[in-house]
C-alpha cells in the first residue's frame, strides 16, 4: 500500500517538539498557559496566618487559587477583583523559599508587571523604632551567614563570636560568596512607599504603652511611627544587647556603612532570592519588591530587665498593633498601585505632593 508523501521536519523543529513531549508541554500550550495566567497587580507576601488576616479582611480577598507546592497550612493564594493577591508562605527561610518558588513557577499567575510587598512582624531595635513602628527596608541583611565561635571561647580581644565566612576578624567584610548575604531594594519604590505611608494612623495598645514606659530613650518610649531602616534575617531567634550590637555592626559591614539595622526576622533574604530566581527566569522584576516590617517586640531588654525575661516571659503588648500596622502602613502603597495602574504598570510614577489623599 502506498502511503502519503512524508514531509521533512527541520531538525530544530524536531528538537522543540521532543523537548515539549519530554516536559509535557508544547510551545502553543506554554503560550496558552501564559495567556490564561491570572493578572496580579500586587502580591502581598505573609509568613503566617495572623500576618495575613488584616489583608484578607481589609482588601476582601475572597478568591482562592490552590497552588501545588505551597505549605499544607496555607495551600492557596487569595485574590480580589482588583487583582491584589496574597500568599502565606509558612515561617522560616526554607518555607518561604519553597512557597515563593511554587507560586512563581506554577504558571497560574502573570507576574511580569506585578509589585511584591513582603509584610511581616519583627523584633525591633529600640534606638530606631518602638512597638508597632512600621519600618521600610532599603537593605536586606542575612544575619545567619556567618561563622560563629562560642562566646565562652572567644579570642580575648574580640567582643563577639561572629565573623564573616572566610574572614579573619569580626570587623572584616566577607567576600559574599553566597550572593544572598545582602540585597539593596529599589530606591524609587522605597521612597514612594515611605511617602504614601507616612500619613497613616498606626494602631497602638494600652499594654504596649505601659511596656514602653520602661525605656528612657526615644523612639522606644514614643508612639509608633513609619520609619526607614534595614532588616536582618536569620532563623535563630537571637535576643539581647550584645547580639543587637552585632546586628548593627554586621549591617554596616555588609552595606559599606550605608545601612542602618532596625528589625530582626527570619525570612526576607530567602524570599528575595526566590523572587530573584524568578526574575532570572524572565517571570518578574525584583525592582518592584518592597519590604515592610513592624515591631512586635524589642530585640533586647529594657534597663534592669534580663534578656531571658524580655524574650520568654514578658508580654510587651506589641503583637496585635504590629499586625494591624502591616495593613495600616502597607495598604496606602497597595491602593495607590491599584487606583493608578495605568501608570504604575509602567513603573513607579512621580507622586502628587499631597499623598495623604490616597485612600
């Protein structure tokens, strides 16, 4: 039996078709997936349930999109009709890296024009902020990527057991071999976030007011405000004045004296690195990442208090206001992006002089 004439297929076409068969996709299917992906104007990144609640309630995030690879505790991305979405990653650097990668590479979301707001609570340096303060970061510092010598075995001239990896003293800047030790965020977006959020009314509590009274320095003994200072990540929940001093010094070392430490948390360098991998894959733009941390507790004891009591037994009253202030300080940026998307889609626009008018 004579069969139909066989047509030649170019080698390049064969390779593309073969790769498509191997990964279960095709060029047309990839294009279809991209076209079907949900538009996201802002993706809010929370680390655990209480951080997400002010956003879910305040923005009416009533749509749920399940994503394979998210935490079993928080298996879906929540969105609203304004194309604002929120993901809860789970706490700690491993959880955030896995969850953010799952969202980016799920093919469910169109993120190339999206803005990303990492918003979580943190310990705060009493010389830079207070309970409930909202701090926008310029630098993300990884406090965990260091060598450590037990404090009981220090060289006699050292004031800390921490030193940069592949250095010879605590004062030396490391070679940054990990490439995740320090990140600098986009300055235009940072300044816009500051300008939009400074008029915000921040929440407080009677318990936090009473706890602040133990301090005799500002801003620790003042009401919360919006500030700009930098954040240090590390999965070990360190506490105390000596470790705080190392965080201050480490921030200066890694930023060549430009950064100012003020909040301590676990996740932000890991979150940013996962986003950066997405950028390298052509899926998003890390110049559109903003980081907001609010002070839920001080990172060291007040005068006369032990570090143990400060960390373990005391109740500072900062937890509830810090959660609400994620929304109070962060929502003006989110609303500005949504309400003027025609301009924000292209890049950070020049803001009007009276930013307090943003709802």
